[in-house]
């Protein structure tokens, strides 16, 4: 009943399996693996307004790379952290930040009016545009970007939102490239983003 021989094989097998999965994920994130034909399309038509009331549609993505983040203004931690990190990347881009779209799309249209978005985004880089709309318009973009968003009631009668905390990188044609990695220095992230200008 000794496991002296089978244990090393199990360890090697587990390591090889995790290595293969990690490699496939890395290749997909870097855009180097096209074998994932069953990955659903990400993105599609939408029509929203920014914090100044200006219309923004899927056509607005054309001609510039875009960073798109879904969240809400009452988010306690993930959203402000991610928006700060995006702001740092935009700052590191310098004048090239004018050549990038950066969108914060609400998953909470009930509370996130253009006025609320404008007040909230005043704390971040001015290139960031907050997008909102009626619940049907938000539901449409949430579905087309495969975003998970769910209202969670709180004990005091209020609510919060569970949501996907991914930064979507879209290329100059509006096509999804990969999740954009913010867990690196702003300069490194900016250098990566410049490749899509």
C-alpha cells in the first residue's frame, strides 16, 4: 500500500496540468492563441450618455484603443481602486492619453445619473468618461460585454452591486483584445497600451 511511487507521479501530473492551463490563459490574454473558438464575442452595439450628457455609442470606440470598466459610484473599494489605477496609466501616457478612450460604465443606472457620475469622476483623470443610460440600455451593454452584475440587498434597505471587475481592452476597430492588466507599474501598462495607438 506504499504511495512512494505514485505520489511523485501525482505531483508531476498536477504541476503539468496547472502549467498547461496557465500557458493557455497566458496565450489567450496576450492574444497569441486563436484556438479558443468557443469564446463568445465580447462587445456590440450600445447607446449611452456620458457625465456631460453627450452621446457615446459603439461607433465612439472606432479610431482609438479603449479601456472599459464596469462598476458603480457607490462601490466601496474595487471601483475607486481600479479607476485610480486607470488614472495613473493615463497620467503615464502623457499627451498620448488624448488618443485613448477610457470609459467607466455603470451597472447601477438607478443611482448613477449623469450628475452622479460627473461628481464621482471629478476625483479621477479628466480623460475618464462615465457612461450611463436607462436600465434597458445598461442591460444591453452588460449582456454584450458578458458582464456579471447583480443587485444585492442590504439589511438597512439599501443595496450594493456585485459585478465583474475586469478592464476590457478594445482595439482601434472596437474589437475586444484582452483583459487589460493593471497589476504592474503605470509606465509598463502605458507602454503596453501605446502598442494599440
